């Protein structure tokens, strides 16, 4: 089974430029997460999708970050304009869908290789 | 706001030592606690715990959840240099919400 695919693996941009990251989750996974991990810290949730709907984007800096998940499969995360403090690894993860009878159960999330963004 | 705290922040041990990592949480609508190992960029899944007091084991790693104390520990016995990594604790809540702690960096010296 193919894992979560992310691209690019690395990106260096100047501040005020824009950048986009792409994620293809594991086939059939309904939940998709974007996390930001700054060096020395744990992953911080930016946005969570359930199919193509947003479940949680409370920590997404909406003045500069945007994300979409068209057709409930692939997702893109965009930063425009980038700031120096956006330098981080951006991780995409997906998890199994839950059926109605299992909605009280969670499953593990599987991560992609991440994109290391450096803003200079 | 959901909160997950890990301790210690980092530790250095020698091969063969035993390591115990701690994770405590304050989460609304708790469903599960998960442990991940992060060596480079992608965290890899270790355990998912949902029931209190039941130990899960995988080789030299084991973990247990205490729902009364809102905490979990991850043990690594007979450590090897390949165990050097960041260990992440995450708590799953209703709706597949997943909140991570800050991680514990473990360095195993030969």
C-alpha cells in the first residue's frame, strides 16, 4: 500500500514570496491533516479535513495560509506572503475513515515525508 | 484547548540503559493516546492506547495508559543507538482530532 506522498521535499524562498505544498493521502483515508513543526517543537495542527470539508482550522494563520482539499483526495497548503517564522517542516498525515458505528474510535495517522521550508 | 505535555525534554543514555518517557494530557472527549518515533522528518507510528492499565509491547518498547492520572509512559529497555530519535506523544479526541506534545529527544551513546 502506498504511503502519504508529499512534495516538494525541500523549498527555500525569500520572505514575502509565496509557496505551495502538495499532499496525496493514503487511498481511502477520509481524514487529512496539515501540521507545522518548528525545529525543537512538536507538530502543531494547522488544518484538519474530513473528506473535502474543514473540521478544524483554528490554528491556521488565515491572513497568509490557505488550504484546500478538492474532491476529498489531494490537498494543497499555500503560504502567501511567507515570513521568516514560517521556516519549519510541514507534515501531511492521513487516517482511516470511520463509519457511523465506529465514530467513537480513532485510528492512527500516517505521515508523509514532510516538506522542509526555509524562508530567508 | 487540548494540551499534551511530555517529559523530559531530552535525555542522553548509554547503550543497554532503560529509558522511561512521560506524557500527560488534558483533552476534551479523549479517545486514544498514540506514541510516534521521529528520526528524520516523518513520525512513524509505535502504539495506540485506548484502555487504562493494559500494556502494549513491541520488542524492547512498551507503553501503558493511566486514564485516572491522564498520563502514559513509554519504556525502552536495552537501548541501542538506533533508538536515538524524538519520541512524540499524541492524543486522539472525538472527530479524529490529533494533538501532539512537544516531544522527548533521546540520544543513545555507544
